[in-house]
C-alpha cells in the first residue's frame, strides 16, 4: 500500500481497559515481538549470505574508489564516474532483490506467521510489523546503522494497523480489534480531541506504557489534515499563532540562541531535565552495585565484565524494583523534554514565519573522537564529545518539532549552507572571516556574545541560503544590539542571584 503524502497529525487518547482486555493485548504484543524477531532472523541470514557472494563484493570494490572521491572535499566526480556510480547502484539493488532483501519479500515471509496467529494478529498488523523490521534493516543496508537488534522480552510495546477499515480500527468511540471492543476516553471538555476525531483517521496504534510501575494503555490515532486550532478558554483567542518576519537560530548541544526583529535570547535547552538527571545517576549506580552483588562470577578481579563466554545474569526482586524506578525516571525525562521543546517551538513561531537554522550533524558530535590528540601542555585530550548532553537536551528534536508545526501552515524550516555562510566566523562590519576557538564565547572586537551574533547573521541570510546580506545586517544591527544588551543584563542578573548558567554562554 502506497504511503499517503497528505499532512498527518497524531491524537493520543487513553483506553478504558478491563483486566482481561489488558491480558489479551499483552499476549498479542508478545506474539508481535516473536514475529518481529523471526523476520529479523530471516533477514540477517540473507544479509550474511549476500555479504559472502562474489557479485556483491565485486560491486563494492568498484564503488569504493568512486565514493572515496565523492566524499573528498577537493574532488568532484566526472560525468563518467557519476554514470558508473548510478549503474553500479542499480546492479547492487538487483543483488538485494536476488537475495530477498526487500520490503515486499518480508510481506511474503510474514504470511505463514500471521496465518498461524490469525485469531490474534491480522494481515495488516503483520505487514506493519514487517515494515518496522525493514526500517531497522534499511538503516543497516544503507550505512545509517551499525547493527540490527532483536526485540527483548516485554519491551515490544506498540502494535499498529495500516488503515482504519479492517483489523484494528477506531469506530464511534471504541477500538475494535479481533473480538476486543475497548472504550476510548474523550473528555466532554476536550474540544481539541472532539474536533480532531471528525477528520479522516488513517490508521491507529495501540501503545503500552509503564507508568509508576503499572502498565497503562492508550491509542494513537493518525489523522489526515492539520490539527484543529486551540483557543484560550479565558480570552477566546487562538493559541500558538505564527508571526511574520525572519528568525535566526544558532543551536548548540546545550543552548539555543535566536534573533528576531522583536526578541533576542540565549537560553538553555530544556533546563528542567537536569533536575531529574541527578536522580537517574543515583539509580544507575545502585543498579550497577546490585548487578555486581547478584552476579560476582561474571566479573574479573579488576571489576571488568568477562568476555568470550555466554553469561547468565541473575536479577533479584530489589534489582527489578530499582530497574522500574529508573524506567519511570527516564519516562518522565522524555515527557519533560518533549513538553519543553513544544513550548519553545511555539515561542519561536510566534516571532516569525521564516525560520533559519544551520545544518548540524548531531550524530557526528555524539561519537567519541577516533584520533588520540594532545593539548599545548602535552596532556592527552579526552575522546568524549557531546553524546550525553545531546541525549539529554535533544536539539535535533526541537528542529523537527518546529519543522512539523511549520508544515501545518504550508511552510518549512530553512537550513542554510553552513560551510558557505560561516556565521561563527563572519564580521559584517569588516566583511571578513576570522576563525575562533570553541572557548572564545565573545566577539571581542565588537563586544557581542558569539552565539547571539551568529543567530543575528543567520537571520539575515539571503534567499539563496548561502550568503549573508551585509546591507540588511547594517540596517538591523542597532535594534539587535539593543535587544542583545537587554538579554545580557537579564543573564547577568540571574547569575548574580545565584542561578548557575551554562559555561558556553560566556556570562
């Protein structure tokens, strides 16, 4: 079934489940997990056979030098190389098909499985499971993932259909699924939900969440169109409107700076998450102690885990209790982070409809440094980079949320060419580029905070998304400087009141 290109939004509603219904859902989720793992096993076997085939290795050898030239900074591919590359990838796709590595091959593989479990899992639910497996494997096949993992027991928490006309479906306030009829909770005062369910429902998804040590069940309705307008109950005004004008965003691993005609800010990304992080660390240390106490034979004398043999891990009741506590903390952290990003996205959209941001490769920043380097004093530099802060703050999620909200209005976020713009190096007064070290948080020559100045320059990037409009910078600088000084005073006041600021702010 071809994917619809129309706008889609998600409505999450609680399910009013009875105990026997929860047992049936848990059973079907476990069946779905087994189907998923069986498909994963089939695909991995085919993948290994393909890697050993001569035709695959021959094509990869031919592609290696061409791709090496492609990703080299100072090399451009000739027309012949571009043509050869296209032909080689066509041949490679044929090899994939020959070895049964395609989404439609998985549809054929899953047929006997769902026929065996036809009383619990329908054909469309089984195809959705196959889609999920293929998505994981697709990342491995095209170099976006390192490996494909099997789903662990009791950790397969979602199952969905592919359309809302057969199998699992929403109908008149109920979820109907293979003999189950589960009421959906829609409150009388929830005007947003009541308006949303009037639109066409594409398909639905049942989600199981562990909340405070107990499983809760909800349904996610994938609805065609754009979300209904939200109104302030006191004033009757529309919430979360989109303003007019340009907004430049300079986003980092922990902070965000933005500049617009009416507001310039330097903020910490979702600061509420750090309040939970300490509790999480305590529980992680407690888990490690309990794991070592329960499994002393699995560790070497130096405290490292034994390698080269299959280990059996014992879990005490106290360990499971601590594990559930940690899971609850992580759930809260994820909810707080998403809520904080949603609020910030609404604030940014209120400032303007032309949102500009640098293209950032956050995945590269997560990885440890490969090379061993030394500083000027001869000490080895740490190989750790920004993996932890990126996981906690999730700046990429904020960009995705902004883009999603813009698409509802027929717009999209504009990603500038970072290599050509070089916002962190440019000075619009001298029209020159000067490299700065990461520790330099201020442009000393003009006494402007670095991140806010970058946001200002990004705001004034032209429609080609490759050049900064110098004349526009000169025209809007006085207003920016006034708003910049106002923000610096605010941050300085926070610091004077004992509030700890992120060191990269330079305050």
